[in-house]
C-alpha cells in the first residue's frame, strides 16, 4: 500500500473512463434513441472535493453522450473527450496540454480499451468489477464497483496520500 500512496502523492491529473467506471456500465436507450446513464452522487461529491484540492479531472470515453456532457459540466470538469476510438491519442493530447508526465497521472478504467493508457500512467486503477485483464494491468483496484462509489474511493485515496482529505471533510464534522 505504501507504493500506491507514493504514486498517489505525485498525482496532478485523474482521468476517468465513463461507462463501467463513472456508471455501472448499463446503457439505457429510450424508444426515441435518447441515452440514459446513472451516476452516483457520492462519486460526484468526491470528484468536486478532489478538484478543490488542486487536482485536475478529465474523462476519456469511447461513446458520445449528451448526458455525459451535462454531468461533467455540472461537476466543473472541462477536459471531456468523448467518441474516442483511440483513447491513447486523447491521453497524449491532454498530457501535452497540461504539461504533465505519466507519473503525475491516474487513469481509472474497467475494460480492454483502457489498457493502452493504464499501461502508461503512474497510477493505473481498475474498478472492482473490471475485466480481469484490466485488473491485472492495474496498480490498485477499488473495493467498490464502477458507478457505485469507485470514483469516490479513488478521490479519497489521492486526498489521503496528499494530506488533503482531513481538511476537505472537516467542514462536515
């Protein structure tokens, strides 16, 4: 665990996949073609707290969805890459824009399409219900599944490692 905390101390950017990470992976499609997704409120609160500590958040997802745009806008996340068939290309662009090294980045994924980035970052995280290969190529796995508190767990880990968690929860105690 000390290795994980050491990696988390260096983090300046957390990138989340969406389907299977910020959601449970279910895709709800209406008769009109409208797509619906369920996001966990505790994940969102953790993401907002982590941003308040100065860590930047981003999403890179293979699908394109208006509900993702709206949710990320609500959370204040401006680095949103949707419709990314090649997630690694988006990762490299984001890394360049923010002038960061691989060691300063966490990627949270759940499936094979996430492996190219997970194999590059300083801290690769797989959600509890991730595909076995994603878990095998991660440095750490969450206890909670995607869309059910995994993102909050990652945020809390980073804040704990960086010494900011107590300050963020103090107003609630």
